[in-house]
C-alpha cells in the first residue's frame, strides 16, 4: 500500500510539471505588457526598458520558462505580485486554508445529505419518497450555485438577518460565515450524489449476495447498511474526486459572492487587474492541491473495495494471492 | 437485398428510440420547454414587447406588473424582453461550445483509441495535465488569456470540454474493443479502419450524445458563472449570467432583478437534463434502472 | 410416505396450494401455480424442471425472500414443523432464516458479498442465531465451518475475489450449514461449477446432510444430480408439479409425457443413438398459460380433454402421482 502511495506521488511530479508549463505558456499570451502593468500608464520609456531588463522579459522563451520552473520547484518561490509587491507564496498560504475549508464543507454536505437521500430513494423505489428525492435532485442540478447563493443571502442575511452575507470570522464564530457559501456550493454535487447513490443502490439491492444476506436472517436495516451501502459506495467514491474538483472550481465563484478572501477571490481579482504572476502561481498551487485530493480519493477507494486493494498490493503479493486461489 | 435489410434495421432502431423517447413524459417535457425557448429566442427581436436595450428612467426598478411582467432593471430596461433576447446568447454559447468541444474531443479521442501505443500515451498524458486543473479554474485562466466577450467565452468553454469528451470516447472505445463482436469482425478479416468506423464508433455514439446533451446544460451554467464574475460576456449584453452580475449590487432594493435571470438558467438546465436522462434511457436501456 | 416423524401428524415441511405471481410491465407472471408438496426430516426431494419453471420461486417463498418489487404469494400455506411460515411475523421469520432453514444459491460467483471477508460472512449468520455475544466464539465456529467444507481456517480473512468458484460455493455451503439447519434449500448448487467440482460439491452436501439429518429440497434441471442425491422427485412444469414419486419410480416408470421427454433428451450410453430426442416447442408464456394441461401444446398424445379444464393428480402406483388425464384414461381402461 505504502509502495502504491509512493508510486502515485512520483506519478504526480510530471503532471504537476506539465500543469506549470501549460499555465506558463498560456500566460505568455495574456494581453498587455508586464512592465506597463507594473509601472502603470505614467511610466516613461526608459523606466519601462529598465523594468523589462530587470524581469528578464527579453530573454528567449525557454530561458524564461526554465527560470520560472526553478523558482517554483527548487526555491518554492512564486514571485511577487506586480501591483502590490507582496510575496505570492505567503498570500497563498494565508488564503488556501479558507478555500479548502469551504470546499471540504461543501463536499461533506453533498455526501452527508446526498447519500442518505439516494438510499431512501432506492429502498422506496417508485414510491412518493423516491419521486420527491429525484425531483429535488433534478432541481438541485439545475439551480446554478451563484444564483442560489444570491437567493440565500437575500433570505437569510437581508431579510432574516440570521447569517452574515460576507467576510470571514475567526474561531468557532467563523463557522457561521461558511454556512451559506457551503450550502449554495453543494446543491449540484448533492443532487449528483443522490442520483448516483440511488442507481448504485438499485443495482446492488438486486445482487445475489443481498438475497444471501436476507436468507441468513440479517435484519433489513443491516442488509441495507452493512451489505448494500458499502458496495454502492464504490461508484460514489469514484465520482468524489471529480466532485472535489468541481467544488474547488465552484468555490472560486462562491468566494466572490461572499467576499471570502480565499484562492478564488485572489485569482479572479488578479485576472481582472492583470496581475498575472498571481494567476499563474495560484493555478499551479490549486492544481497540486487537486492532485493530492485525487490521491486521497483513490486510497479511500482501495479501503472500501478489497478487489482494488489487491491490485495495489505489490507484484509479489499479488502472485501469492493468485496461487492460493 | 442486404442493403434493404440494413436500412430497415437502422430505421427501426431510430424509430424505436423515438418511440421510447415519446413515451417518456419527463423527456418530452424537457424537449417541449427547450424547443419553446429556442423558438422564442430566434423570434425574440420580433416578439419582445420592448427593445432589450431601451432605457426608461421612469420605470427604474419597476416591480413586475402587467406592462413589465418581470419588472425593470436599474436603467428601466424591461427584464422580460432582456431575458428572451438573452436566451440567444446563453443557449447558443452552450450549444456551439459543446459542438466544437465534441468535434475536437471525438477526433482526439478516436485518434488515441485508433493509434494506441505512443500516440495514445502522449495524448492521454496531456489530457491528464489538463484534467489536473479544476474545470472552473481552467476556464478562468483561459478567459484571462483571451479576454472577455461572447466569442472568447465560446472558445474558452469549448477548449474546456474537449478533454472530457476525448476521454469518454477513448474509454468507450477501449471498452467496446473488448467485446466479442470485434473479435468476430477481426476473424472475418475486417480492416482496422473499417472496424473502428463501422463497428466501434456506432456503439460508442450513445454515451457521447447523452454526454453532449448534459454538457450543454453544464456549459450554460459555467458560461453564466463566468459572466457573473465578470470574465465572460460583459454587461450590458443581456446574457443571463451578466444580468445576474449586474443585478447583484441592487439585491436589497430590487430582488426581482435577481430572481428571473437565475430562473431562466435553472429552467433551461432542467429541461436539458430531463432530455438527457430520456435520451440515455432510450439509447442505452442497460443504464436504466 | 413414511411415518418416521411421530411428534406431529404433519410432515416436516408441507406446502399446500402455493401460488406466486410477479407483476412485470403491467402483466402478471404466473410463476407458481398451486404447488403442493411434502418433505420428511432427513429426506431429499428433488425439484426438477426447466429454467423459468418456478423452482427457485418455490424455494424463495419458503424463506419469504422473494424480491418485494411486484412479487406476491397469492395463496397457499407453507408449514414447517407444524408452523405456518406465511403467517409468521417478519421478526420470527428472521430467526428461521439461516437457522432452521437455509439456502444455497445457484451462482457462487455472485452469492458472496465482495467487500466483506468470507469468514465474517460465515460468522455473521452464526452471530445472528446465537445467544452469546462473544465474537471470538462466532469466529471459531466460522473457522470450524471452513474446515468442514474443506477450506483451511486461515483463509477466514480472505475476500471472495481471492477464491475460485468451487471454493466460493464451499463458503456458501458453510454459511448455509453453519447453524445446523433442519431444512436446506439447494438451488442448483452445482450448475455454475466445473464438472469435476460438481461431484465434489454434491458429495460434500450429501455427506453433511447425512451427518446432521437435514431435510433437503434440491432444485436442479440435471437428472444426473437427481439420481445421485435425491430420495424423491417432483417434476415441475410451468409452475406446477406434474409428476411426483420416489427416485426409483420416476426413473423406472416415468409417466408424464414431459418426464418421458426429459429422459429422451438424455443420450443413452448403452445404445448407439444418432440423435437426441428433444421435446418439441417451448415452455408456455407464464403471463398467458393455456387452459387445461399446460404441457398440452407440446404433447404428442394431446386429446380434446387435455385442453378443457385443469388436470388433477392421478395415482399411477403407490406414492407415484402424475398430472395427466391419459393416466386416468388408461387406469379406467384397466379397471
């Protein structure tokens, strides 16, 4: 297992390097001249030329790429903001936890509510509970999360004044700042989760081993939870990685609405003010985060499904298992 | 003689799918809503009660009324007219972007599936890199490069949907390749190209159609999201996301500005999803529960 | 039938007029139609018939584990040890399942839960029907069962995917026998296995049955299996028993045209036959059963009387019944 984790971590290196190169290449096509953006419209021609030299913008493309890559992956330096001159890496360390917190909260709501809904729908197939869950799921997928966010703000912040509409707080009191953002970000994933769970459960419930469990005298509740749900979780976990990516992306818009100073507001703000090093560094960092989460999801997958675990086991072990069988 | 048999078989398959679809009330509802929206969008310049950009300062923030069913915005523009006209932008972005994305995605996916080996390897590693960037972030980066605007948004969104489509087609082809009818075709000495075009692709097409339908729905939402954060279509263009973005600052004074554009997105996406579900059930009975 | 069971007048298992229907796409499938049968302790009854004849449905009805979507026991009684199982509350029924009555399933590849250890799957049934909460004890019993069915106890911790089909079926048998059931329902226990493994599994089942004096309902379409294991045989066609008797009676004097046809479909080793003799036609559509004898459309000896009303069982010899009006005619002629 450890060997597998190690292998996956090594696999991540070319992916992350690829992402960094891709993002760097894309950013060179951005409109505007960097020195102009840094120094502003009032800068003289001489000042601009000096800045160009300082940034090394006239060097060949490969040299600039190599310099950036070594900065990022050897010195762990993403450079400084063009406009505020603040170190990007330290800004990211400050902001990333908030984005992660929002994303994880969104994921927890989606799975925590979506899976039970799907289970209910499946065991009450074709009854009113099923129809209700599926209608909710359809609506959940259809409602855009930024619109839902606005509606929730309107209801719970403007009208009822129960929850804050923007910003972040500290400590336990800070949680309430994440409630509306997490709920509004979760509907699509929640609905997806419910639908996936339902169809997985319906497949599993008809499986022979469920009949076996019943024939053993297992109470119906345990048939569902112990025997059926664990098997249904397998397809759900496979989509969880993708879901995490969607939530991470969705969090960027949600952050803008609720003015949460996370990665989303950071990157989107930078796009609007043409502070490209931030876009570049932020994207690379988020891609790395995403890759780590995919790895975690893969490991979860192995935990639930012993067949996958066996594949992860080292070559030697696998052979032994085969011989025994 | 064999040709007529083939024709009859093909037609009956097509008829079967249509029949299956027409039995599915939800899918028909989706289709009806969608067709109505598209027709209204095409006809909108002739049927909207007010010009979508006509400002009328007397009616600033007017509440929904008989004259203005959805009310008016901060410039006194009729929201009903703007939403109908805006459907042209929102729906066309979704359809065109997915169309382009599907075309290139299928080409890339089929190339990877056809050549296999090193070509497949290179393509897949490149797609791995793209997929390591969360979708919305990729859109944001691409729009940062291209700048905002209708056509740039379409390009950004189509680039974004290529990798998913390519992966789907390739995976589907690899899965179908395992089937015994491919072995049967090989055993009667079918050429590789023929196997791909006349045996593999037709069997891979169903999930692509379903995925594309769902993709249009998703793309409409993402496009609106991009416009909402100011990176897609820009106000005063009446694209729904842009309208929401503009309405946001008036949420306290005039909440109705927020209701209707969002509702328009939700209804369109719902209709597309209903249609996609129906298509999936009709095209691939195996997937139906 | 033998009067071995003196505690009660009733036989150990008695099914009376069992009728089961499924609803599928708005049509009613008549899966089991007025089946009655009896089984004594320690005896084995073979249910023989084609796929779809309703054999499995009968077994699942006894355990009341029919899939709840659309299936319904319309009518009938199932008495086990004098108790009507169909009237029992669900909680009582649960105590019987896996304990007093247990079932071996047709396909070992899918009958085990892929994400649970095989040992735990055996221990589960032990735990459910034991008074103690001592999980070490349950585990011990599960390991014992593994050894009994010929699997080393240390494979307790293995997962089903690490086992071959034959081993999986052994585990399924271990689960079924872990609580020493009085009645074992074996649903084509060897169909999905290789021929060599089939014999091993059948021997294992027969051995364990003799050891614990378990009654067994063996469902099969394989006459060879019947010859090897059963005491009595019931031939099922279109959800109904059409011939019933001891193994010897059925094999020596098959009476119903369908049973005769079944034997005709087995090649005879001793004679040099060029062709098998299949039964012409297909089983009737269970949503639309013919009036009268359900075998009439395929029967070589069909008469007008066959298609009029439902045929009752006629006695051909002691303990040998046949649902064919020709028998009645023949009998009358003899008298």
